[in-house]
C-alpha cells in the first residue's frame, strides 16, 4: 500500500503521545483520520490541531476493552469518512506489575493489562479487518508493541510478555494476509516522550475504582547498609548523559509508522541501539538447541514450522532523519 491520500485511518490511543504523532503523520499524507481515545479531554485538546491545518479528522471516545462500543465506533467511523483502510492499534497502558518473588500483585490489574494491551488489539483486528478485506481497496493493520517485546526488561513481566504476544499476533496476521492487498506490522518503539504514565493512571482508576499506588522506591545500599549516592551515567567522553535527549519526539514515531506502511514492512523499529540486545537474546536461544543431527523427514512433514515467506519479505530499512514539522 503506497498511496495513502484520500484513504482513512482509525487510530486508537490517538489523542496523545505516539498515537497523536501517528495521527498527524497520517493526516500529512492526505488521509482522513479517526482518533479514538478513552479520554474526552485528550480528544478535545488534539482535534484543534487538525482543524488549524485543514486536515479532515474526527474524534471518538472509546474504551478498546468495550466490544459493543468498539462496534459502534467502527460504524461511526464509516458513517463519517466511508471505508477505513488503515487500523492502528496504539492504545495501551503501563500497569501495576506483579512482584513474582514477593507475591505482591492485584488480580484486577493483571486482568486490566491483558484486556487493554492484548484483547484491545484483538478487538480492533476482529472488528475492522473483515471490513477492510470486504471493500477490497487494500489496507494495513499496525499494532503498537515495544522493544520490551523484543528484549524483556527485568521487573515488567506483564508488560513485556503482552508486548511480545502482540508481536507474535502481528506475525500471525501477516501470514494470514499474505497474498492479499492488506498488510500487517508490529510497531516496536524505543523510548519516546509520551504521557503514558498519566493516561495509564487515569485508566487504572477508571477500571479498578481506585487511584494506582505509587511504586515504592528503596534507594540502593552498599554491603554495609549505607545508601549509595546516585551518580548519573556518563558518555564515552566523561560527560553526564542528558536523559531528555535520549527520549524522542512522538511525531517521529508517526513518521516512521507511515513510512513502514508505505514500504510494506512487517516490523517497524525506531532505535538501532537495541540491535545488540536482540542478538544477545537470539544467540542464547540458538545455543539452547541440542547439538545433535536433525531428525530425518522432519523438515518435510513440519515445513510450516520451519519456513514462512513473510520473513523474507521484510527488506532492509534505511536510515531515517527526523525533521520536526508544525
């Protein structure tokens, strides 16, 4: 799918952060944009940007875990702009993580994380994909995962595993759609400046009926029990690293997603910095295979388990220079 002009995009979590960046990038391509978000206040803040640029956009207040509301939102999107061609499942939350070793967790927050970060994506796919296939004009489905789904980070078992599940889901979807004019990609961003903490807190309060507890911070201590003074990390020249310069502009995320759609990518990554982490993990997995000869006939009988053409369809992604626009 190359020419996006005149097509329609439906973007969940589209009123702030990376979702808003994706929505703006789609609008700049000449698309009609539906931004869906569970916070009406965020929609009210986002929509004037499209109006000021004369971009066609429409906001829908939507909780992606509510299937009946999602069906109505799909009908409203089509009633507003006609056929939807691009679905971006971007809505997600950071949730209270279970502390496995200490047994500290809340079942309700675990269910909430699954409902939003995985079932919410399934809801979008199962509601919109049949409509996209039916109109026959082509399209794309992008689901936001995370680099944490590529390389898990200690202390985030729910978030990381659900993001890994999202990546696998999009690979499965790409296999199902192979040979059609509809594509699928997993969007795996690194650090971007967003308001995920605020929006997650608001959703957790809505879902559980209480404000999320602030995480307990225990300063690290040395072997004698004395607090260790924090020393900011330094670069190769010995200069302190400014963390704010490591977190990227959400508009860049939008530009990269649109480029990935136009290229037909299966995976949309943002930070080459994570490549060594992926290599570390994959090398560990390769070493886990027993050092023994293959079973005769296995590759013939289980060919589908050993080869799929979608992975060869992913071409090398060139470098990207982000230029901030209005």
